[in-house]
């Protein structure tokens, strides 16, 4: 039992950043813009957030510092995504190419700036943001151990973002308009919706969330930031596809991916998994095989937004 | 459409302009990059807190003290061809001494040492050879020197100290199974075994290569699960891998201990108990001193350690490896204990196997340490 609780609690470290970034991707793709720059945006967001923490963490309350860092990471991600938005919406460029450009640019930029400012490329920080225990709530059986012990406020932020995303996309006028621009922008335009504005909104929200996701990813993982998020931006794209572009399914996918990755990397410390004798590879490949299977079965009537990846051209019929 | 093209054109011109401008200022400040001593980095950077940095610090220290110009080149890619190109570039920039850290440079130095016979080459962590897997031809010309370290001795000290300190469940997380990492790991096992025999206790050890030199949630999670399973000290042996181990140690309950690698890593986290280091900077400094004093050219003089045409190995005998006892946070393992075990290594009373023993960790036979290899 203790082991299961440990695994579930560790799962959060993998699942929460995946969830936040995949939801970011969701906003962008639902508005009709493919955002494969998620990886690069994560790097930029993490970089700016960690830089703030690096300089400010000794002089302010840790949780306040973290909240400001999260906002900075989000805004930095949003500004960075603006390049992708302008290229793919305004200039009607190929969205895959401009996304790739951002992915290549981001780590180089971070290394350059870090060296310019402090001579070394690693930005160091101390993890003072972990909350050991939240009183009362932590005594709830099971859930208390998973969510309210040894946790970060980012865990709750992730869940909050999930709920808000679902609400915005499915319960507001804005959400309906955004989704319509990803399905049939010509129809949306004829109904008086400004497709360009909607797509800018979708892409920028995705930049905001991916930037936050980058910071959330780095905090519990290392003691410094080295311009790298280990491919989790691309993994978030897989989560988005596995989740079939729907918020709750994305949450399910993120936790499934996270749990499988947790088992794959933690199994050597847990007697139960050692005694099962299943090779480590099995856990490592499971999420990817599952994604392939899902794609194979639903590819005929894929839930992907219909107009995704196509620049909107008013004159086109 | 026309407008877009025009703006794109303007943008690209601007970018090109900027690029050119940058280069110009760079060139003037560094005098076209010309220098007497030029270091070429391998996969890492000169601030990687590992052996590229250690090497660069050695170059910097010697050059500043003796008023020599120095610089470094970062190859475009970590391939033999790019390494060779970088050597050509260094020579063009006037290098009289080229310093290269990492065994990846072996084939490049092997090829270029004859072409540039009036340039001196210092190769750290390797001996020049043609890189042939099955039947390698090695040759170190009189204008080159290959320097290796006995990482196994450094690892041995770390393992010995950890067990003497009271840790009976240990972990080893290496980056990739490359010679230096394997030697550290093998020494660690043997050191732990020696201490366990002295104390008459049983020790268990998880042994794992993460497959990369990166900080990832996977590494952090593996370390976290090890700490949870009762392991109290983990040797994080491979660049940023150690940072993820530190992150896990900070969160563990009770707080875990970490053993750093290559250089003293005490400043990176308070969980760092000690570091298995090698004195890269000293070795580079000594080699440069030998070159400039002329000793390097006395290739037949046995008394000179750093001389041309030699493949040398530095270890405890040269005080080139060890643990930084001043910054270590040991409570039971004292300086006296350290000096005693260090002396046994210096005197050659213990033989420590290194990566040449074989690729599979099971070649290291132990009596008291149960090694649990994890794929």
C-alpha cells in the first residue's frame, strides 16, 4: 500500500507538466494552429521562471516567489509563441516549419543569455517550494497521501487549469467560437467571427500554458536548469493525440503516461515489481504502443480539428 | 504577397547584417581568436562542472600566470571529422599547444599529431589511436602526450568512505557505460567491499546506467524510489544525472546522501556528502609547465613524468585523485581514516580493477557487497 501511494505521488511529477502542456497544445490546435513548438516554449518558460527564482528566492516567501515565477514563465512563453502566431496566422507560413524553428532557437537563446548574464549556462536554484504537509487535508486517507503530502502548489494549479480549460472550451461563447475556427473557419467567418483573432488567442493561450509547464517540469527534477526539458514537449503532443483533443481524456492520458513512466523508472526500488519479473522495457514502451493502437483504431474518424494546420485564407472556398 | 516578400527580405538582410557585425566585434576582442594555447571541447562546454571545465581551468591558470595567450574552440559536432577540423582551425589560429579533453579525441589526435609535428598535443582521458574497434593501432608521437586518470581509485575511496560512514545500502547511477564512468563504478564497488570486510558487515548496492548525461524526471524518480527502498547514499556519476539525484535526495525522508563526481560538487546541494574527483586542472597545468620548460622534449628521460611520446596514468601516487575532505560532510569517517586508506592505494597494497576488466559489472567479484545490476 505504501508503495502504491509513493508511486501515485511520484506520478504527479510526470503527469502535471504533461497535462498543462498538452492542454496548451489543445487550445492552439482547437483554434486550427498546430503547435509543435511546445518543447521550445517549455524551455523558454522554464528559463525565465528559473532565472527569476535564482535571483529572488532568498529575499521573499517561497510560495509567493513560485507564483510570480509561474506568471513570468507563462508570459515569457506567450511572448515567445507570438513569433509562431505571426508566422502561421498573419504570414500564412507552414506551421510545422515555424514551430520547428522555435524549437531550435529556444535552447540556443537560453544558453546565450545565461552566459551573457552569469558566465555559466546552468541556472541554479534551490527547491524550497515543496510543501511537506497540508494540515487537515493530509489526514484524509489515500488522497491525503497522494495529493497533500510532499506536494507543490503546481499540482493543484494543473488540476485547476484542467477544469478551467474544460469550462472555457465547452461552456463559454469564446470556447465555441475558438473550436469552430479549428473545424470550419470559413463558416465561422461568415457568422461574423474574426478567425485571425480567435487563432491568435488560441495560440497565445497555448504559449502561456506551455511556458508554465516548462517551469513545473524543471522544479522537482534537478537543482539547476540547463536549457533542456528532455523531450517532454513532444511527449505532451503524444498525450494530446492520445487524449483525442478532449480535456478530460487528455487528463486521463497524462496520468496514464505519467504512471507508466513512474513504474518504468521506479520499479527497481519497489519489491513488488522486482518480484513480478516483467522486463523494464515493457513499462517503458507501453504508453507509446497504446498511442499507436489508439491512432490505428480511430484514424478513420479522428477527432482532430478538421482545419488544423491550414492557414486561413478568406478568399478560399 | 509582394509586401510579405519585401518584409522577409528586409528581415533576412537585417539578420545577416547582425551576424556579420557580431563576428567582427568578436574577432577584434579576441584578436581573430589567435592564441598560443588552444583547448578544444568535446561534448560538454567549458562550464560543464565536469572535465571540460576542469581542463579549461588548468589552461586558464597556467596561461594567466605565465602570460600566454589562450582560447578555446567548440567543435560544431562531436565527430572525428569535426574534431580534426577544429584542430586545423586551432593551428591556423597560431596554436603551439592544443589541449583536448575526452577519449573521443583519440582518433583525431592520432591522425593530426604527425601532420602538425611542431605543435604539442595534450590529450586528457585517452591515448591516441586510430579508433578501430577490433584491432586498434595506437601511437603517441613525441609531440603528444596521453593522460588518463585512475578513476577506479577515486571511486574506491568514495565506496570505502560511504560504508565506513555507516551506509550499508548504496546506489550507483552512472550516465552511460563509457570507460571513465565504468571505472568509477567498479572502484566504488570494490571500495565498499573492502570497508564491509573490515567492518564484518553485509552491504547491498543497486547499480544502474541511466543511458544519458541529462537531468530528467526518470532519473529523479529512480533515485527517489531507491531512497524510499532504504538506500541511503547514491553515487551520481555522469554530469547532470547527479543533479537529479540531488533533487531526489533533498525530498527523501530522511534526507539522502549524494556522492558527486569529477570535481568537488559540494556547492551544488547540501545533500552532497563527498565527491570522487580527479585533479584535471593540476594535470593540465603540469603538462603545460613541462612543455614550456623544455622538459617535454626530453623524451628519453625517465625521471620526467610529463614528456612527449608518453601515455601516462595519474592516480593516488601523484595525488591526482581523491575526495575533498575539507568540504565533505562525514561524521564517522575521519581524515585519519582517509589518509590511511589513501596510503594503502599509494603503496599499491590494493589492486583495483577498472573498466578494462570487462563491460559486464559481474566481472567485479565481491565478498560482502551484493551488487544488484539494474538495466
